[in-house]
């Protein structure tokens, strides 16, 4: 049930994604430095608003990631990747 250190955040507005990248890329979170960048969009409706987050500490879950990123705009969806064997 712990993070693999990767996640995705999809914003309604591309400008919100830009602000999140500017503010959070390189942020020290616990003992890790996170990387925030654009991911390949999965559809035209979220083009340029789909972010990829890497370097999340193992203890960061869905709720914590949403709290961190929600201050930069309205989130469509977010997901923290977890180990498939342990859930």
C-alpha cells in the first residue's frame, strides 16, 4: 500500500499545471526531491494539463499528493502508483 515514488495529476487548466510545475518541481519532500513535469496527454480534453510526478517518498499517498497539488488549481484526477503485489 505504499507509493512507488511516482504519480500523475491531471488539471482542468493547462495554466494550473504550469504553476504547479514552477512551484513544486525540485521541492524537497521528506527526504526526497520530487520532479514534476508534463506527461503525455491521454486525451485532447486534458492536453497540456497532465503532470507526471516522480521521487515521491514511499509514505506519500493519494490524499497527501492531492493536498499538495490542489492549491495550484482544480484537479480532474490524480493517482499514486503502488506496488501491484502488496497493493
